[in-house]
């Protein structure tokens, strides 16, 4: 087993208890998704105030909701097309809120350079999901690139807990640019190879 | 000879054009590289608005200079 696989397995134990509790209480997954975004806005507020450790703790709580909603939906047999759509839309709000929190903080400090880094990282984070969504309307699957939402969220937490948000933003920016480029390349290749499609 | 020349290029291309699954050994290597950058790079080098100091890498470089 790999190191990241082992970490995932260990984290799954407490999450299993929370999932089972939500299933027992029959909490609708769409409500869990919504609670997740509300808590994420609180994390963004803490980031905006420069309270990184508080923001990190709130992010952990928020992302438990983000993570378990799909699993609860499966176990309650409440999987629906709208649930998937709702989850994707709400995830974008959560992502953008965290970036806006940092943009507010850096602009208040008069740090235009990091306002730009955070804004560009936000742009490419949104483009990462947009390119996949748009690509998968014309090709079967477009799941390439490293920097997806779980990686972004874990990086936000690492940056918050260890006060290394600047380095984290640079990593997010560069790897999100690569991810968007990967998805464009894959879509171009797939369409070029498909018969009867002119690219 | 040709293989030696193309291997680094292939590694770089595979790191850029990422197709590996989570929890693969390639994913582990990427995570270690990212964490090394985040934790070892001195905040001063990045002009970090919220952190300062030279960080672990700065201490090591200073120690070597002495």
C-alpha cells in the first residue's frame, strides 16, 4: 500500500462513523452539501481575518460534509441527477469563497502581488472543473491532471495549519494551469482520433 | 544512449501530463515533492505576506555557509 493510500484508509475510520450516523438519522445528502458550503464561508471569513489555524479547523469540519454527502446519498439510495448537479455547483461556491477570503486578506495588507496570485489560482481552479464538464459533453471522459478539488482542499488546510499559504498558492496556481492544459490536450487528441470529427 | 536522453524528458512529460490514479506510487512522489516545496522553501524567498524567516532550507544553507 502507498503512503497516500494508507492515510486515506486511516481517515476513513472516523468518517465511516459520521456517515453511519447521518444514514441512521436519514439526513438528506443535499442538506449535507449545503451545510458544507455554509461552513466553508465561515472558513473563508477566518482566512480574510488572517486567522489561519481557525480557518484550517473550520475547513476540516466543512469538508467532512463535502466528503460524506455522496456516500450518504449512496447508502440512503437517494442518488439523483439533481444531487450531482447541486454538489458540483455548491463545490464551486466553496472553492471560490476560500480564494475570496485570501484575496480580501492580501488586499487589506496592500499585497497586490499575492492578490494576483490568489486571483489567478482561483481562475484556474474554476477552469479545471469547467474544462472537464465541457469536455465530457463531447468526449466520454476527461479525468487527467493532478490538481483536482480534493488536492486543492488538502493544500488549503496544509497552508492554513502550517502558515505556508503563499507556497500553497503557488503550487495550486502552477498545477492548476497544468491540469487545464492537460484537459485541453486530451480533448483535442480524443476529438482528432474520433472518426468524422473535424478539429 | 538515446534512452538515457529521453528518460528525463519522459519523466517531465508524465509529471506535466498527469494520468496517474490517487494512491499510486507516482502520486506519493508528487505529494512528497509538493510538501517539500511548501515546507522547505523559505517564506522570505516567496515574499510570503503572512510568514517570515528562512525556513528549514534557509537554516541548512546557512549552516553549510558557516
